[in-house]
C-alpha cells in the first residue's frame, strides 16, 4: 500500500528524463484550494464579472482562459499584484518533471476535550491539516498528458483510539486529545498515516477540455460555508472527471466511487461498526454520478449553473449502463431501490464593480401535492428535502493587496441528504465514507456529508472578511452563527405527517443508526463561533521557496449541546499553529 505509489513515481521520473518539452503542456491540475484560482476569483469580482467556474479542480488551460477575461489595462494597486501573481504562476513549466518538497510542523490544541470530541466540532477542518512531509511530483509526459502524485509522511487523520470504546473514529489532531501534532513520532509509530496518497491522478486534454482520473478533492459551488452538491470537506474522491469549456459554457461530468454501507453497517443490530479487519473483502457498489452545465451571459456579469446527480447503490454490485449516459436527465432514471437524485441551481450576478450577489438552491426531494398529500393527518408522505443559500461577496483593492468580505445565509431542511433504509444499510443517502488504514492494521470508515458540511436541519449565518497580498500574507476574521435541529447524518429516513413538518426539528423523530438515545434530543442547538486566521510567507529563493508561518484561533460557544435542553452551555477555544518550509 505504501511502496506502490512511490515506485510508480520513480518509474515516471526515470522514463521522463531530464530534457525539456518541445511545446507547452497546459494540463496541470490545480486543486480546489488553489491560491491562483483565488486570485482570479478576486479579480473577477473586482472588475464586475461573474465568478469564474466554481466547479473545481481546474486545468491550467482553464485558468488561463479565466485570466484572459481580465482587463489588464484597467488594473491598479492590489488588482495588479493579484494579476501578476496569477500570471507568474501560470507560466509554462517547460520541464518533464518537477519535484517539490515541503515540511510542516503543525500543532493543535483546545480547552474542552470532554464536550468537543468529533471532527465536525472543530472549526478548522481536518482537510486543512498539513502533512509533516509532503513529496510532490508533477509529470508533463507529452504535450497533452500530465500526472501528479503526492507522498505525505504524517500522522493519520482518522483512527480509533485503542480502548476508547468510541464508535466513531477520532483523530490525534483533535477530539479527546488536548494537544496534537502532525508529526507521527509524537504519538508513536501506530499513529502513522498509511492511507496515502490522497492526491494522485493522471490527466490529459487540450485547448478547452480536460480529463482526469484518480484521487482528488472536488468542490461545486460558490458557498463560503459549504456547497449543496459537492463540498470540499470530503477528503478525497476516487473519481473520473471530464470538463469541456469555452468563454461562455462549461460542462463537467464525474463518476466517484465510495464504500458501500454494508462494509461497516450491522443490519442485525441496526448499528455501525466503523472498524473492521483489513483482510475482509470489499462488498457492494456505491457510485456518485453527476453532471453540471455552467454558462455566462449578460456581458459576462451573470453566471448560471445547473447540476444534477444520482447516488447509485447496489448491494450485489449490479448496475445498469444507462446511468452513465452524460446527456441523460438522471431524475428520470427512477429506481427506488438503487438510486437517489439531487438537483442544484446556482446563480451569481455582478451587480456593480467589486460586488457579487449569489444564490444556491438544492432539491433532494419535493412532495408533489396531488400525488403525495401532506395536508391530512391520515396521509403520510415523503418529506420535502431542499436547501437555499443567499450571499454577497466584495473585493476591494487597497495598497498592494485586496480587502475582501462576504455575508452568507444558508438553510437546509431536516431530511436533506437522507434516504430510505435499504438492504440493511442507510439507503442511497448523500452520506459517504472512504476507507482509512491505520498503523495497527484495521480499516476505519468515518462518514461525512457529500454536500453541505453541516448537513440538513441547519440554519447558518456567516460573516467574514480580511486582507490578502497574494503570495505573501493574509489575515481573516469570521463570525458564524448556526441553529441546528436534532437530525444528523445517522437519522433514519421516514415518512411524515403534516403536523410533523418543521423548519428545524426540536425533537428527534424515529430511529438513529448511531445514537441509541436519540429520543433524548429535545432542543435546537445554537452555535456561535469567532475565528481569526493569518499566514505570512517569507520567500528565500526562486519559484516560491521559503518559510510560511500560519495560525488560527476559534472560540466556539454552544447552547443546548447534543440538542439536549438540560445540557449546560459548552465552550471551546481551538488553536492551530504551524510553520512550513517549501524547498
């Protein structure tokens, strides 16, 4: 598991040779947290253009198209600095192989290890944890082919503490630990992450198109607190992704494979066993299949996106070929025992220079009034499953950097992402799990929402702003207020009556796959979080070699934790400090 990716990387290294490419290869893939994309988004807002494509990752060819939309003659101050940063980062590489190494020492700590014990309760997402050592190879194999592999040597992100008795995997970086480090030797050899690589793929393409296959993070949408169809919090997708684009239109199609719930779901006692032996066979099929059309109009000031997806699940790995047709309206592929569909509509409008208004609508299931009546106590029906987001972003040039701010409000209905109990599992829900392998041998299966990070049954308000000098330093503050009902990712789906329809739930109805005492939940939980983040990069050589210091502080206050009215308020101060050196 460890040696194979490294061996493949070395084979690529020797085959590629030291000579330069004869032509430009523009197929390098930039991740969803790319600072170059962030600069292009900032410039688009500042110049009164719609957001560049919000379906990441992106090829270098696509980022160059975004750069071409910017009016370079109208730039000044921080805009010019952002443009120069993006332009320099997208210069032709003219090499077959590029090797980069980074070492980071990151420490985390928090003050309340009794009440804040899960990944979801830590504001700085675990995906943002930097590996202790990262060894990266970019391979420009021909003018149209590209490959990438990252070998991280670090402490594992998810594992089950021995003897803890917890049913959920924990991380040595958060949870019941007061302090944690990304270096595995602080926690012993059993804390070494054997699940890498998390970013490794091959890609090929040309002018206006790209195909990518491998492990990668994905994100669809403009949200700051998350996105409804594909959220960037999923640590990796095993995915095939293709994108076709020009200055007006972009079409994206993906197939992503996840673990079938029967691998960790015990149908006899109705609970989850999130740890099992590594020698057990892989069972079942769970595929996320989605396509997305984005287009720009109204002089480039209005951006629209329509996305459609199914979660296809089969206990015996049976699948019908027509679910792969990229032009099919997958909502018409109704197979109640095998698939669940999701639709999102997004729009953003640059109503003035430096200002962008955006919205995102998600529809998982809507009851049809004449077919699924909910007005009578005698008629049970499928509950509505929908979501709505409204937000505004601004970018302002100041000195040699950019001042930015955003306000966002998001509502997700209680049953969003949940689906029927099928084949002794939690059904075709948009809750997914990847396999993680720890140093002791077993596999773990931490679950998370595929879409919005905070799931359904939530009302979230987020205000944030900061200052960024691209490639140098930034500082950002955030205030988030969230009301969350009693439903979570393990709430069992059920038909409901009209009297049970709620904006947010203040009591848990029905079963819960993880919590046998879910019926104790009798209150909406209220979370208020204050966050401050900063980073500073000191360049010591060419091509971005140097030292970076970064840190984040979060103060989290929860009223009615665990949705129990009798629970006293809980407070946690969460700190992250890190230093990285880029060779």
